[in-house]
C-alpha cells in the first residue's frame, strides 16, 4: 500500500498561510512572505494579519479560521508569547503542520509556557518546528518558506539543523560555492517533529542523494539509530554535533566522554562525522560526488612543491597512505615529463606545467594499480594556463572510476575555475590540507559502511547460554533486596554464559598487562560496553577506553578492541577477547536488570579469562521488547520448531544477513503465480537492493521470519527455506503491513496460517493496534485464511483487483 508521508505537508506543502505577515520586509512576517512570493512556489499563499486587507496583491485575512481553505502549512511570525493561541487556531482549522519563526530566549523556552506550547500542539494535532526556526526551503517546488536572505540553487543535498544560525551560514556558503540543495530544514527549539522523523522522510526522497545533519542530542535513541542506519544504507550521511562539553559530558561516573559514544554510534550506522562547519562542507563535496572509495592510497600531482609537501604531511597525519607509484608508471612518467620533474609521490610537474603535462601525469597515475585516488594541485603561477587545465580535469574525471580531487589554490584568479569544477561534480578545494581531508572522508565513509553492514545475528549458534538459570539467579537476588551480586553469584552468572574464569587466582610469570571490560547504564542509550587497560582509575586511563553499544558480533568486537588505546600488542589474544565480549553482550541482551558490570581480563599462553568480577543490578528493569537497549538485537525469542503433519519438523526463526543466498534460492523456486502474489511482479529473482532489504533487517521497525527444513543430502546447504512472513511498521507507529509466502510444494501444510498467527502475536507484543495487508482479489485461498484469522476486507479504491485486509489487535 502506497502512503503519502505524514511530513509531506511540512516539507512539500501545496498551500501555505503566513500568520503575522507584514509589508515591513525587515520583520519576520515580511521577510518570509517576500521570500515565498519571490520564489517559484505555485501553490496558494494566504497572509493573515488583521492590520491589512491586501499584502503584495494577496488578500490578507483577519484570522486563520477565516481562510477560504485549509492550507498544508502554517508559518507563524507572531510574537512568541501568543503562539500557543495561534497553534490552537491552526488545530481548529485542520492545519497539521506549523513552523514557528518567532524567536524566544533560552529562559523563555525553558519556562512553563513552552511546555504548554508543546502540550497545546499535541492536543491540537499540529506538528511543530520551532520556535527559533529559520524555516523550510524545498528547491524542486520553488519553496522558500524561510527567513533566509536568498533562495539556494537546486541540488541533491539536504541539510537539517536545529540551529537557524547554522542554516543561514549554510545558505550563504552554498551561494558562493555554487552548491545546490534539495531541502534545508531548520528544526529550531521546542519542536514536536524530531530530526529522526525528517531523516525518515529524506530516505524516501528521490530529490535527495546526500544528507547533512547538525544535532545537539539524541532523544528516543532507538528511533534515531534506526533512522541513521536506514539513511546511510542508501545515501551519504554526514553529521556534526554541538554541545560536546555540556553538563552530562561523561558516561555515568566515569571520565569517559559520552561524545566517544556518539562517535561509535555514528561509525556503526554508516555516518561520517565531522567537527566543524568547514569540514561539513568539505565532506559534502566528496561524499556527494559519484566516487566510492576502495582504498586509502593517495597520489598527489602538483605544479608547486610546497603545497604538494603540505598535502603529503596531511596524508600521514590522518593515517592515510601516501601511495607509491609502480616502477612501470615511474618509467612512463620519466618518458613523458621533463627530466627535472620529481617522480616520487608527491609528483612535481614543475611551475611551468601546461595542460598536456598535467594530462600525461594524471592519466598514467590513475592507471596505476598501486594508486587508489589522485589529488591534483594547481597553483596560479604566471605561466599557468588555468583555463586549459580546467577542461582536462573535467574530461579525465568523467571517465575515471578512481576519485580525482582538485585543489586550486588562490582566490581571484581561480574562482571561476573552481566554480566550473564544482559544477562538473569534481570535489575541489582551496587548500591542500582540506583536499586531503576531503579524501579522508571517502575512506572514513567506506569504513563506516563496513560497520553498517554488521547486523548482529544470534551469536549463540556454536554455544548455548543457560538463560533460564541466569534469569532465575537475578530474580533470587532481586527478591533478597540485593543490589550487588556476591562473588559466588557472579561466578554462577558468568558460568551461565560460558565466560571463562580463573577461579584459582593463579600468579603468572611474565603476564601480559591486564584489560578491563565494563558495562555502564547511560540514561539515553542504556547499557554501554567500555573496554581498555586495567589500571588505577583516573582520567588519563579513562580516555584510553573505547565504547560500543550491544549487541556485538565478531566484527564489532574487533572494532571495539582496535579503537582502545592500548600500550601492548594483544593481537595474539584477539580471538579469546572477542569471545568474552560477545558472550558478555548476549548476557546484557538477555538480562535487563544488569546495571553495572566490571570484569578484569587476564591473558596468558593464548588464553583470556576473567580474574575479577563485580555485578550490580537494577530492581526496576523493563524487560518488554528489549526496551533496555538502544539497538534492537536479533529476536532470538522467536526461534522455535514446529511439527507439521506426517511428523515433519521445521525450523522457524527471524532471518539473518547470512541467509541471503538461501533467500534468493527460495524466490527462484517459487512459481510465477506465487512470485506475483508476493511481489506483484513476475521477476525471477531478487535484485541486490531487494535482497539486502529482506535479509539485513532492522528489527526495531520490521519483523521477518523464515521457515526452513534441515537437509541431509551431501553437497546441499544445511537448510532449505520453504516459507517466509514479515511485517513492516507503518508511519503512524501503531500499525503494520504484513506479507507471507509459502513454497508451492509446501502449500497445504498450514504454514501460512501458523506464520500469520506468529506475526499477529508479535505485533501485539510490540503494542501495535492494527495489522494490514494487500491480497489479490482472485487469491481465494489467501482470502479464506484471512477470514478465518478475523481479518476484514475492502476493495483498494485505486485498484479493484486488490483487496486490503485489516485486523484490529
């Protein structure tokens, strides 16, 4: 079922009212009305101000309730202390979205009136941005519903920021840099529309290829993380965070900055983080180009040796690799360049380099398999033919699969060339250091994408924890009123999760320095895993710790280890340390009551084990639907077996990324009719994007189950998929849409019915109110099953061959 996004009226409105509109173009109401009318927005605009009968040729209305129709969006530019009354009027008129452009001080925003404003908006059914919002710009519909100075040019970047000042600076930068945007959205303060909701909109927005986000904090962290993952999986996402040194700087009572946790989360969600607005724009240039990086070996070609050496220094500063050109390439360069050129990387083509000399050097270096990317530096010397070199770069960039970046130093003499290179989608920079940093963002993005692909499955396929015994132990401790487990209870708990312990407390000769693994409960992110050196606790030690959120798999555990600043080499102990981390992660997932954990890891003779342990619990832990975790884990509670008729046993479980090939084979095995009933298409197999969507599931937003049969035939996979079912959370977060398909030869065994019952039970556990689906009208078997399950059916108003089936939960 196709749905218009619930934020469409905010971001792509068809009609607008300006409340507090004015002919005074220095006022908020005058500025936003002028911007609206001077743009290319084609929808009706309704000024509201009882002081006027006409404003710029448009009828001005005395109040919102007198408007001739209900607009999609209200822009409120009245004094801030009457905005609550205005929002109530908007609600009565049926307006569902409003932007409060009016400013309010921090003291005002923290007082009871602002809390009342949010309550009024919720009661009136109006979603708000602001107060202190700059507004909304949407270039594909010519919308400038902002108080910004000018309309930005059309492009494929979206920018979302709480700060109106940063939005203003972005608009100003874009005008000079020739950068275009699809949307600029200023959320302001006291908003009821969260930034993660806007991200969800932009994920589906065909006009947007890259997203820039400025945020100060994450609230509703599970939704934030899900939205970031969804966005970064299909688009380049770049984030900048302010407020790193606020009052809640540290995790719990440690010296470990919570900002380190943000770094970990952004890496894990595939987002590139920057730390200044300059870096934000630099990252935008490279990550929204057509390039995707496959290595970090950079070659530098320059007509100035000083800038080239500065760039080379920056490569090493950032931990990138200064690529070494092959002997074959060196020989070819020697043949085609003057004898006094420098052929070691950086490659110096001399101050008198012309366009053909640049072309020869660039072509040869791009063709070198030892080089992953090329940075071309041009300094505007007296003999430099800038207008001849520019088209050479554009031509070579259009045919190169490797990133080709440019640094054109200077200002007045090169500004036109830089603009032209930018319009050709070549990442171009003013200084060599920032150009190298731009390349670093490509490398960082690639590494983050690798972590994004890590969707931890059930990390208990080769071992099985005694979860019931562990839960019983925790309940015993809770009934006794304890907050801390004694040593015997700690040992029992670790035994339940097969975490190896050194119970003899042996003394080892030449021991490797010990490590520390901790769990602390963050008020926003829940349990946080911290890893670093075992030492007397002080700030300098804490800063060497790395942090991560559960659940962990092997790749994420290795990332946690590698990001800790450890003095000794622990590479020989990587496997046993990773095992302890993964088992501890499973324990955190299963036992919401765990509050703090401290364990020391001793390493000896290739083994790792726990030599000290301390565990405290929370007496009021919430256990429903993994609410104690910021990242929804693999829902292993749904793993089960069913007995079918004829004594056949099948496995039922949530799908995993590792099931991709089995899922593809399942789709291939379906008949044309079954494929059409499920996918509304006769396609013979899933494309890569669909296969990823079906197997790399965010279980916070959807549920996907498969039924498999164990296979005994030699040479065959261990399992064969014979049925699948799923539901996806709808935008309203209170309902979901289901899909179910059974292999042709397994129809008639009741699998579809049992899978639907399983989905319905899980939807109820999620607290959902309704489950919907689409069924072909002639699919009599499916319709009979729906009726038996208590679904009601109605025709799709857009297609009478389809029936929409619904069940209240």
